[in-house]
C-alpha cells in the first residue's frame, strides 16, 4: 500500500473519531473504526475517479453520511 493511501486512511480515521466525539457517541472498537476508514477511502477513490473530484472533500462527505445513519 502506498504512502498517500495510508495517509488518507489515517486522515479518515481521525475524522471519524472526531465526528463520533463531536456527536457524543462512543467510539466503536479500533478494528471497526479502521474498517470504516478503509471503506471511506475506497469509496472516495471510486467517486473521485468517476467524477473527477477532490478525494479529501469526498472523504469528508462520506464520513458525514456514515454519521447520519
């Protein structure tokens, strides 16, 4: 896995944790949080490839969607 991909996953992980804390929700186990971060980055890349958008912006949108569920 490449350096940039790992950084994106770490960013998604931090953003997820921040969103949980912001909404006063308990953090899921680390493995579940990591799995969510990987899925978010995968989805962000798929959307970016399709639409030509910024991956960082897409990651933020996807995290917000997960929090609403």
